[in-house]
């Protein structure tokens, strides 16, 4: 756990993460296979915005950490160690900063120079100066900044959950077994959309081909959460 009162973080990067991944373009950090229809990887130096706080942001960290990248999550106290591990995040390459405080922008700037992926939920609406400064820091340090639950001007990729369906509920009874979501990626070029299990009945993130699924009789559409 990072202590924001210290404000010093050693550089944790070693060999370039993802550099040895077969078929991965230079300059990209890997994403989980289920996400590759939306984006081929996380491009170093860019900002990715995710409209809702939740499993989608954690899934981005999972692929990068599995590929050897050091990651940090800032301002997401509900995403604890168990939740991260359940999403496939490599815990030995994850730093958690639950409450960054008023100096959150400084905390994020320091982390961008030390790790390769920083997931941020700003505790307050970021100012134009903070947005520009942290965007420049990500580019300068070849890091990826993932901003969740907040608008971020100039994000190169924007991910949003367009619809969400949980499976497993009956007429007022049953257990939630999995969630299928339609995720839309917007940025350069035409928007792309994919149906994903997030999570699936086995807890994993996977592609959800609706045409090939045996749809349970009990299916409930609930409010969207990322």
C-alpha cells in the first residue's frame, strides 16, 4: 500500500512489459484476449477514459499486469486485493492508493514516472491544468493513464458500457451468475463494440457471443455499472 504522505516512489519498471509478447505491436501493453476486439493493447503515453467505475477498469489492469507491467489504482477503495485478484490482476505487480487526499494529482504524477499503468478515479472534478499536466506526464513517461468515472478532455480512447444484463435471477429468487455487457470503444477511427462476460459464471472476463449462448429463462436487465 502506497503512503501518499511519503510522496516518493522508486521506479518499479524493469524490462519493457509486453515487449516479448508474440504478435504485440511495439509500444503496446497487452490486454486480456476478450478485450482485443475493442483495442489491440494499451498504447504507452496515452489516456484511456472509462465511463463507469467497476470491473472494466480492473480488466484493463489484469491484462497489463499479466504481461509484466507494474500497475497502480488510485482513489478506488472498493477495489481491494480480493476484488483485483478475482479479476485476474497479478497482485505482486499492483499498488493500491485508496485515499490520495487533496494532493491526488501529485500522487498520480509520481506514479506515472514509476509504474506503467495508473488507474485513477479523481476525488474531485479535475481542473484543466490538472488534466493537461497528467496527460503530459503519461506521454513523457510512456505510461498509460486510465481515468474512470470522470470526464477527461483529450483522452485518446473512450470505453463505455452501453448495456448490461445479469443472468441467474428468477421471479424474485435465484443467484446472480454472470453479467454480459456491451462495451463500446471510441477514439481514432470508427467506434467498435463487443459483448463481454464481465464477469462470466466462472468469474473470468470472456467474449459473449449472444447468438451462440443458451439464454437462461431467468434474465434480468439491471442498471449499468462499468
